[in-house]
């Protein structure tokens, strides 16, 4: 026998079981098949034998330390098993009726009902248990147990029917949830969380005057469908509902966010419409300025792209699809090669070359950057080792360090390990750390940087000038070089005043004993200006684009 538990949530589960099994007169217990432990007992069981939760059935009923040889618990099939035996606890012969059920959490369990053999009329027969099952299924086929609102399957079928049968009207699906609902549960308790959910259910009923065009889909996710004449009308409706929801006496705010899908293509399955509304809702998470968003096809495409990249990235690393490119750096005063930046390119077997801006930001969010960067650093170390072995004088390679590495404080360890593996001295590796990182937790970062510097690594602030507090920043941090951001340079050099800003920035950096690199140098004029401003080093398309190692070896050395 199987009770369809999918629609019944853990918290609600006991309430449901209570409401059914407490109405019967017999003792009913539920036994976990794996552990033989009593995991549930009805009120009659409490009345007759006290709290037995956690006790094994062999201990309780048979006074055995280990499962009995003929115990049906471990051996049950799908049919009902009935046993009669004398049980000391009850001091009488009892009849045990066992039925296999699906407990929640995918646990297999037995429902055992106990009655005294001599007392007639108290048997929970198989038929009675089937009634229990049927009632459970029926109660929750259409309704959400906590709120009594239509559940998702009822909502799907209602919305589908209404949208299909009214081709003259335009419909929208709105899906919404509570911001940080998990924190409400964690801080105020699940029962309070339940109350918040019930409050929203009441607001929906009030807002739509019981039209039942809404649903609690699951946990804190609700949905409704509505016909509309223009988008403004949908937003007004949302504002009205939000107002109702916000008027409450909870100790916490119930902040709801809404995603809207306009059901213009009526043959899109309703669950997909809801998924899309839900996707729209996700786009505004964490944005305090927005409480609703319309579904946008572009967003879905972006998500698909992200999914496909995430699917491929592990294999790509294994298959060496990530290639190191090098972009040379030149000393401005004499035009000599003085280093190169390590930049990554992904050669995807189907999609061809993917530029880093299409995957680095994603890897920085999903953490894969840790593995990719370590791979690139190793490529850099291998390259330098190769140059040394060939008898060339290596130029330092600068590698990019991402935010993640500073948080995971094994940066120092990983780098030192690599130096050891390739028998290199640290002066060959420059670490580029993006400026925005310094704005986060400067003290924490500085501690890491001082250690790295003490080991002999050269440190460079990447994208300098892209942020707002750049000038303040260089006063407080321990680095060797600043690398002026391309945009900063382009924007400032465009005006006379801007030129003065760049000049003074360079002067100040030099007063602080910092080297200055200009990145993204594209024109002769820029080179001339930088030379006059005493900038030390330049990197950019004017000199060379990033290139594979072979090309670098041929053209740059
Ligand atoms: P970034 O560190 O600021 O790297 C400089 C970017 O500017 C590179 O883009 C380079 O190709 C480009 N560039 C250089 N000179 C010029 C120029 O004269 N004009 C123009 N328009 N662009 C120029 P790329 O290689 O596409 O890399 C983009 C960003 O991706 C990098 O910016 C860096 O933040 C990140 N990145 C690339 N490879 C890696 C890597 O292996 N690890 C990490 N963490 N980030 C990487
Ligand atoms: Ca860089
Ligand atoms: Ca940069």
C-alpha cells in the first residue's frame, strides 16, 4: 500500500496522520523498517502505553534485544500481515495488523495496529486502512494542507482551463515568494513561518475575493493567474496584494517579490509558464529597489548559456580546453619587453573560442575560478620553467587572482607549492589583484598581501581607477605596482583636465614608490602621453594582442 506523500509536507504530515489515526479507537504505531523503531504513535497508543517513540518494536512487544526471527517488519511484502500473540505489556493476547506504507522522506515504514483479541469491534481492518489512505489522498489531491488554498496541481488544471477557454482575454501568471523566508523559519521558528504563510493565504483570498485563481505551490511560493488589459494593471494588482500582506503584526517584515509571465503563447504548458514567472522572480533577488519583474526571453537564454557552460566546465579543464594566452608588457622608456599577462581562452570543441568575459564572471560566482586559476598559474609556472630549461632569460608573468582566492586562505600555500614543484623563484610571478577587491575588506586583504610580499611575490593592483576610492586606496595598501584601467585611461586622456588627473595619479604613485602600468594602450598618442607622464610600462593592442605561447616565443623574445 502506498500513501502518496509527495504533496504532504513534513510538518503537515504528523497533523494529517493525527487527524486520521486519532479518530480510530485502536492503538496505532508506525515502525521504521530499517531501524525497527517506533517513529509515530496515535493518541490511543499514548494513552495505553505512554511515549514509546524511539523504542524498537522487538523491545516493546516481544521483550527482545534484537529483532525477532519471525518479525514481519523486515520481511514484509505489500500485503497485510496479521499476527496474534500474548504481549506482556498489555497482559493479554493481541492482534497486530501490519501494513507497509511510504512514510515521508522516502522512508519505508509499517503501520501496525493493535487490538485486544477478546474485545470485539475494535479491529482496524485492511478496509479501514484503505479508507485512511483514500482519505489522505483525497484531502490533499487538490488542497494545500497548511493553508487550504488550491495546491499546484489544482492550480495548473484551473489556470489551463481558464486560459484556454477564454481566447478573447489576455492572461498573466504571477509567481511570488517571501524574501529570505528561510531566515524567518530559522530565527522565529517554523510555526511562525507557517503563520506567515497562512497570512499570505488570507491576503490572497481577500484580494481576489475567494475567486480561487491562486495557489500555494509549495513552501513559500504562491501563484495566481489574472486577466489583464495592460501591464500597469498587473502591477497595480501586485501592489494591492503587497499592501495587504505588509499590513500584519508579525515581528518581522514579510517582503514578497513577484515574477510575471504574460501568457501570450497559449500552448506553452502551464507549468512552464509558472517556471518562467518564477525565473523572472529570481532576477530581482537581492535588489531592494524592485519587487516585481516580467519574464524576459533574453534572461532565459542567458540562463541556458550559463547552464551549458557549467555543464561543460569540468570536462573542459580535464581536456585542456583552457589555453594560456600571453599579452606582452613593454617598458615605455626603451620599448623593451618586460613581462606578460597570462590570460585565459576557452577552446570549446563545438562553440569554438570563448572569450574570458563570457565565463570568468560566472566562474567567479560559482567558485570554479579557484580551479581554473590554479590551472592557469600552473601553466604560467610551466612556461617559466620551460624558458629556464631552454636557457632563455624569463620575463615575469602576471597572473590574475580572483576574489575567491582571498576568501579561501590557501592562496599562499597553492602558490608556494607551485614554485616548489617547478623550482622557481617568486620574482617571476606577479599577482594581479583587481581594485574592487580592496574596497571589500581592506584589512583582511592586506594581511594576505603582506604575507605574499614577504615570500617575494610582486603585487599589482589591476583595474586601478575603475573604482571610486582609488587614490585613497594606494595610501593604505602594500603593493608594488598599479595597473591603470583601460577605461580610466581612455576617459581621462580624452580631456585636458583628465590628462592632469592621470599625470597626478602617476606622480603620486611614483612618490609612493609604485611602478605604473598602463593597460589597453591602443594608439601612438597614448604612448606619447604616457611616456611624457613618466608611466613605466605599457600593455595593449598597440604593441600586441594576447597570443598563444608559441607565437609569444617567436615574436616577443
Ligand atoms: P584584465 O585582467 O583587465 O585583462 C585585460 C583585458 O584587456 C584582456 O581581455 C585583454 O585582452 C584586454 N586588452 C588588452 N589590451 C587591450 C587593448 O589595447 N584594447 C582593448 N580593447 N582590450 C585590451 P581578456 O583577455 O578578454 O580578459 C578579460 C578579463 O577576463 C581580464 O581582464 C580578467 O579580468 C579576466 N581574465 C582573463 N583570463 C583570466 C584568468 O586566467 N583568470 C582570471 N581570474 N581572470 C581572467
Ligand atoms: Ca589582469
Ligand atoms: Ca585590467
